[in-house]
C-alpha cells in the first residue's frame, strides 16, 4: 500500500487531468478545483484533507452530466481517499 502522502499526490494529479478535460462540465471542474485545493492544504492533517476532499467529490460523483470516463476517474479518486487511514 502506498503512503498517504503519495496517495494524495496521485489524487491531485488525477484531479488535474479531469480539470483539463474539455468535456467536463463547469460545475464538475469547479468541484475538482476545490478538491485539489483541499488536498494541497499542508496546514491540515492528511486524514482530514482526505475526508474533506471525499465529501466534495461525493457531491458531484452522481452528476448526470458527467462523462462516463470522468465518472470512472472520480470513483478511482474516491477509492484512493477512502483508503487513507484516519490517524
């Protein structure tokens, strides 16, 4: 299993890729941008950042306007964030 910090970095990279996809609706881009900011906030513990980011991702995970390939990426991010231990 990867270290929590490494998992956060992977999530940020995937979110960046989602954000740059021209097929992604604006509201989802906004949510992914906010999620990246949450995950990048070094002032908070990693477990808290993961929890807050997961809440933000859950808000848009079932958006009917989301392309399927992006939905898959969002689910991958959610799974990675859920795997970060709460310590």
